[in-house]
C-alpha cells in the first residue's frame, strides 16, 4: 500500500485510520523479519483516533492518517530510544525529534521503532543488539544497513513509509537491497534535532518508501529550517516545471569500477540506454577524487563518532554496570559492556585519527580531500542536471558472510559515501532484479535541488517500469 | 604499522575496556583499516583549505525560559529522590 492508496481508501470511507492502523499492528506482531524493535500500539491508536477526528472535521493534511515506522535513532517522546544498542536498551526519549513533531502535526500514525545497526554503524543490520533483520526477498541474506529495519518494513508492507538516517549510504544501500526507494536529502534540508548523532557533518534523516511520489510527499513534510538545528536551512517546497527533453544526465566513469558485479553494471547501463532512446542527453563525466572517498569517509566518520559517542558513560542515562571502583573504572566498564564490537572498532579508529601526532595526517588531510570531492560535484553540476550510478557494487550478501573482514563490509558503501561527503541529495530506486534479488539505481542531484531530483526520478520511474 | 603499546594507549584514550579476545580481533582489523585509509597520502593537499560546515546563527538572547521537559529529563537519570546520583570521583581518605 502506498500513501495514495491509503488516502483514497480513507477518502472513500473504505476504512478508518484506526482500522488501517490495527491492520498494520497485527501484521507487525506476526512478522519474523526482525524489522521492529518496539511496537508503539497505544501511541499508534491514540494518534489514529485523533486523525479520524480530523478527517471527520474535513481537515486536509498531506500525510493525515498514514502509518509509518521510525528508525530507532530518532526520538519519539516516551518511547524506547535504543539506537540498536545495549548501551541504550532501556532508555526512553523525553522529547520528540523535529521530524516527529512535524509528522505528528500532519496527523501521521507512529507504528513503532525500527531495527538498525548499532549506533548506525554498519551496512547489514548484523551489529544490532536486538538481532539481525533478514532480507524480505531471501531471509538468509541481509536487509542492508544501517537502516535495515526501515527498508525491510516498507518492502514487507509493515509500514507505508519509514524514516531512516544516512551517514554514508545507510538509507540508500538497504533500499537497494530490499527493493524500495530510499532518499537521502541535501545535508541541512531536514533537521537533525532528535537524531542520535553518529557523524554530525554527514548524518541526514531521510525516508524509505514504495515509490517516488511517496518520497516527495514525505520530503515536503519533514524538510525545512529548524531554529534549534543551526545546520538546517529553508527548503523550496514548490515543484518547478521541468522540460525533460532538455535534462542532461552525467555518468561518472569512476563509478563503474573493478569489483562491481558485472550483472549490476549491465542492468544499470541498460537503464541508461533506455533514457538515451527516449532522447535524453547522456554525458560521460569524471569525478576524479572518487577513489579516495571511502578512506576519507571512514576517517571523518569515525573521528566524529568517537567524539559524539563519548557522552555514553552510563552516568546520567544508559547502561550502567553496578560493580566499579571509581569514575574511570565506571567509564571503562560501562562503555566496554555497553558497546558492541563494531562500535568499539570505529571509536578506536576515530580516537587514533584525532590523537596527537596523527590528527594532521588523517583528520585534517581527510577534510581537505573532502573539499576536493565536493568541488568535483560542483564542477559536474555545471554541465549536467543529474548524475546516475549503481547504488551498490553487489547484490545483498548472505548473513555472516562479511563479518570476518571489516574492510570488505566497508566497501559496500563505496558508491554512496560521496553524496554524504559533498552534502548533495541522492536517491536509490529499484531498477530490476537479478536471481530474485533487487538492484538499486542511484540518482544524485545538486545541493538543495531535492525536488528537481525527485521529479526527474519520477519521470525515470515510468520509463524503467 | 601501529605497535601494540600505541594501540593500548588509544583504547585508554577512548575509555573503552576490551577483553583480551576483543583486543586481538580489533588490533588485527586496525592494521587492515589503517592500511586501507593510508591511501589518502597519495593526494597533494598543500594548497587545499579545510572544509567548513556552514551554519546559520544559533545565538539568541540569554533569557531564562521554562523548560517543558526539565522534569522528564530528570526521570531518565539514575535518579534518587529527584537528585542525580553519580559515582564518587574523589577517593575516601583510607583508600
């Protein structure tokens, strides 16, 4: 069911918001994929009741009565707020994130909190304290991460849309693996207030939906300046008319790399060919610093994460081990027991990159190369409107396959991290299947041209169907 | 190549306790990861400035405002009779 389907059903009185909410809650309770950590049944029915009242009064809002799920690193007042970690296993939020305030005002219905890699560190949803999320198309394979629960829940029809977060591909990669649409908006277009920080200069809240229309609907509601998030900016909510015959597509040669699955490469190139046959101009472009993007990303992300996660010491909230001698012992033990292996690995990497003697060679150097990567995109968007690439170099892999070598896991993000480093919007949409496993195609747009990118994606969606 | 002593110093700085097994696993992974990220040394950045993150002004007048979630914040502490209980920092005289 899409947002349009639910709206039509509500308008025709086929069902009420309470009835459709109960339908989803029953489905979630029977689900075995591991998508949900918390089902907020009481809150859902309370919001559904309010939405039914609004509908009976003739009130019209974009997402009125639409049930959705929320990645568990986004705050919902009085609901468990775990970030997929033992460290916050029993922690409840005392406030709503800005995006949640906006969606509540719009009459949307919160179904529950979705499973994720611990503290959003991962590309497979295997590092969650609350267990794996299995791929809806093959339960022996991963759903992707870190927004694995968000992607799987939409693919399985457990929620109409979901919210996720994307620091290096954590919405787009699971969207590709689960066969749904995943949008990472421009950095700053959606408030991060209430999002548990991983890497503050890279994190962005976005959506997972069944189609591009739904993506547009959600973006219009959640985007915009928040005075309590100084990195957020006003966004343009009006869709400008686009002459599709005049748009130019850039295909970066560096994104068709050694190591990409040749079947995925062929599928993406077939999609580009369909656009060419429709008369759309296709241009090969170069983003020369692409090969440094992943190492730059991991240095910056882990450095910022090591700082952001230093607040988790068990003193004011979170996991607190009872036996300890003094404050230092307390820090070591709470953090040692509260964090999983991948989180520890990245905190240690970040601490190293920021430590005396290494900060210049790693963090400062990485931030300079980041400037070069951003300039590559600035130059490219002087010539083209949209850049197209595969979302992932591989199909969804088997659960446990990549646990031995962390670098092989990190390579899953190789095609997605550049959008986060440069702050541009990017979206993954399904473009076909290989051996019944979904393949995602990625579109990237210029900064704050999210709606333009989405309209072009909608046009392409019809061509690729 | 990072030495084990240096690795231990970093884990100390991070204030994270590692079991012996975790130390071995993460230390071995660390070498692979550093080897991979060292690729950035290939890039000349002498004339490149550091990336700046643009923020809007977040300053407001320094007025006291009633916090709606002040009571809720206290509820999420390790709370004893409305006070935040923290671990002792200064050791007792006889310890």
